[in-house]
C-alpha cells in the first residue's frame, strides 16, 4: 500500500477552535469569505485571504498551522485542500464555519 502523500485535513468544531485560540497556540486563522461577509461577522484574530495574504502564506514554512474558515465550512475545506496541494501539512477546517461559531461559541457574532 503506498504511503499517504498528505496528512489529513483536521476537522475542528467551533469549540475545538475556541480551545485552540484560548490556548495561545501559534495558528493562522484564515478567513476565505468575501470582504462583504467579513463586514457582517468576523472571528477575532482571523485574516481575510486576499491575494497579498495568499502570496505571503505560500512563502511560509510548510508546517505552519493553518486553520481555514468560511460561512459553513465548504469553501474553507476547498481552500485547505488547495494549500495541501501546495505542500502544507498542518491544516484544519472549521466545521460549520462562522455560522457554527455564532451558535456554539460567540452568540454576539451575527448570523447571516
């Protein structure tokens, strides 16, 4: 059986992400939504994946811990898979996206 080419992308619950952020772990929280969506709701500490941030991430060590989030977890999973193809090994996706964050972690974050 051939060796697995890429480590799996971890699926984090909103509470898992909250624990990770609270622990002070060195992670990059990457928001793959649009600027319009970020104007409605945002997870503190996240950064919009614009072209400049994308290009900067590609220069990072491939063991950098990247956690991707979007509205419901679909676009962020695709973004994690993209960075996996670029050789990154420490990738996570926020299951349920910012919507789950709003429901389970921080109800002050608006749902849309």
